[in-house]
C-alpha cells in the first residue's frame, strides 16, 4: 500500500470517528453527517495528503453581500475554517484543509474543524454585524512554538513576544508573520491595501481571492479595516500545538498563494480594471459603471 493510500485510510478512519454517517460517493470522496441535532451535511475529499472538509451555508441575502462579508469573516473564523467560492457553481462555501499525518492527528483536527464550522455555518446567512466569539484555549508556550519552527525548513526570527517573522520562498514578498493567539496559531502575509471609499477594487479583490482560495490548500483570504484602508491578507490557522510538518505546509501554502495572486491583486487595485473584472465574472453584481464616480 502506498503512502498516499495509507494517509487516505487514516483520513477515513478519522472521519468515521468524528461523524455519525460517512458514505463514500467516489474514490477518496465522502458525504458525512454530524452527530449533533442539526445534522449538518459535509462533503470530504482526500488529495495529495490533504483532507478537505466542506459545508455550504444558506445565504438568505444572496451572493453579493456574502462576498462583501466573507473576507472579513475569514479573519475571525477559528478551527482553520475559511469561506471561499466554488467556481464550478459560483457558490460560497465553508471549508477547512487538514494535512493528514496519522489517525490521531487527523481525528483531532477534524473534530476541531467540524465544531468550528458547525458553530459558524449560520453566520453568513445572517445580517447581524460581524463579530464571532470563540472560546479561548490553552496557549502554547513561545518556547514550544519556537522549537517547532526550528524543525521546519524556513528561516525565521522572533520579532515580538509570541510573534515570529518568516522569510518566504518568493521574491518581493514581505515576510510572513506567525503569531500565537487565543484560538490557535496564525500564519499570515499581507497582500494589498485598498482605500475604504473605493468600492470596486475591494469587491474585485474579495471575489478574486475567495475564488482562487478554492484551488489553494490551507490558505484563506482575509480583510481587516484600518482607519482609512482595508487590508487584504492570506492566512493559515493551525491548532495550538501544530506539528512541524503542519507549520512547513502552512508557510509553503502562503508562499504559493502570494506567488499566484500578488500580481493580479496589484492590477485589481485600479478602479477601471476592477470594474471590468467584476463585470466579466458576474454581470449580476451591482458594479458601478466605469464612467461614474464612486461614492
């Protein structure tokens, strides 16, 4: 049995331990149902050593406002959960990617992710103000995470308490930041900044990054507002005590994501290019005509 098949078997064993029902629908693809009363359906697939768990939230207010909010919600989701767009049906979904190392690790990561998805699946369907609270968990000591980073293949330096700077394997990229947070370990890299009054580039970047992340493992697109700008970034969220292999994959995923998207993101900062991109991707999105001044 090959290593890939062995890892897939470990992933399936983890699914059977975490879910009440697991039905195979294709090779290395399953449909799963949670044990709780809500019985939320998931789809799971294994590819290249990664297990992807996906759920589809109900969008009462439609895709456009959901896209506007999804990148901001991504900055708050725990459990490695990310909102992204499945380009095959232009559907917004919640998912998480898990690198499978062994059965115990896969089970623990699945339980962590499934609980977080169940807790947040209704958030995109509501019109409530953005704000998600998660229970704090025991933080890993800085010395432990530093030791794990030393076992990876990346050059890093401690730049603040509970924070490290990591040089990624890509030219012109800023260093990634690895931080210890109350909900886990956050690895991130800044991608672009947009002035808050400028609507088309913000919408275009959100749509582009959420769609691209469907094809990127581990990485999610996030956006946070400063006083005058919206800051877009790529993030990977890991549990409090990640294995060195998980840190390696997280930083490699950030490097690949930045290489794949940095140039396109820079183009979409232009209002005209952003408007054309939005009109091309989905004419139903209410983009302002290019000859009108944005509010």
